[in-house]
C-alpha cells in the first residue's frame, strides 16, 4: 500500500502528521512575501519540516488509511510499518528516497537524516488558487523636468495680455426677461377667470350625472317588482372512496384525541362512524382515486406512520 497520498491529504488539514516508527511532518504558516529586488510576490503557505524524534503512533494516519481503504485499523498499522521498512531500506542502499508532493530524504556524512521539502505544493487551504508572480517594473515619467524646461523658454519680462471677448448674448437675455415678465402678468390676471369657468362646467357635469343615476334607480325598481324566476342548479358531489387509515379505537375519546392531533399536524383528518366491530376509525384524509391515496400514503409512511394503509370504500 502506498501511504504517500494519505500523508499529503492530512497535511492540508493538520499541523502534525506522524508516521509511526519513522518521524513526524510538522507545518508552520508563513505569511505572504514580497522580494523587492526581483519584484516577486509569494502568497501565504504552509512550510513543512520533519522531526525524526516524534515516532509514537497517535492513530491519525492509521485511522485515515482505514477509512479511505475501508479496511481495519490493524491492517492499516501493518501497512504503515511495511512502508517504513521500505523507506529505511532505500536509505541504506541508495542513501535517499522521496515522498511524492512532500519532500526528499537523504543521509549526510554523519548518517543523520536530512529532509528537503517540496516548494511546488502549498498545503494552506486559504491560499487555494493563489500562485507566485513577478510584477513588471513601473516606469514613471518625471513631469517636473518637462515643466522646468518650458519655464526656461519663457522670457523673464514677457507679459501675457488677456483680451476679454465681449458677449453679444446680453441683449437677447434682456428681451427674454421682458417676455417672461409679461407671461407672468397675463397668468396672474387670467387665472381667476379660468377657475370660475372650471367651476361652472363642474356644476353642469354633476347635474348630468345625478340625472343618469336617478334613471338607473328607476330601471332597477322596475326589475325588482317583476323578479325573474330563480334557477336551481344541482351539483353532484364526487365521492371520496379511498381513505388512509390512521387507526381504529375502541374508546371514542381516544379517537377524538387522535383526530385533533392529526389536524394540528396539518392533515385533512376525518372521523367516520363506528364500524360493525365497535371501533371508531380515524383517517389521515380521503381521496377520489387510488393513485392519489397511494401517493399520500407513501409520504405518510416516510414521515409519520409506517403502519398507514389505504381503506377502499365499496362503490
């Protein structure tokens, strides 16, 4: 069994992942970095280190493998031991070995274990989707130098004369003001006359409306004195022959209690008369077709009563 994948998965979630009998991988969060000399930006990340003295089994890796492989905890522990044995054998024979996406292990001159982590994988989930990038150098133009160059070209005693242009629109504005003033005087004089004309027309309209209302009242009185014979329609009520049984009770009080309980739950509960066995049936509801009743029964079985059943009334 290759346990490298499971070590990598746990490093995303935990700060310490121990491999029993070998050592522990430790993580530490490093803040975002800016290297000004190269204009490089690096997002926050988890830095991985290794401690060969933490070898006790804390159960984290074995439990994770057992759940992922759907096997026993004991089998997962034995698989870890077998993999650690292969790692140590590779160190003795080749002097190095690698754990994918985690790092490289090697032995130095003193036969001590050296761990070199991979930089390509960022185990900090908050930095997912972020990557390092290099920003181009921002070039700024020095406008002050250009302004100074322009000022040098201007003679010290040179005088700039501004000749204002006369506006010709003042005459037109004068006539416009006189025109607006005339409109205001006309409106002030004519407005009371206009109001009186509207009041007279309103009185004429009201008189006409009252006359029409009186005519309608007379017509209505005529029809009341000669009423049209009433028409009686008979609507045949469709029979509900399919009932969902909630229970049948020997005591009518218990039946009434069950009826209120179902009603409070939102069901269109019903009670039917006492049957030939002396029981008082209580229904969740009644339906026109068997399909409707069966569909409602399935929902009631899931949510309220697994013993609900459909009573079919003889047609």
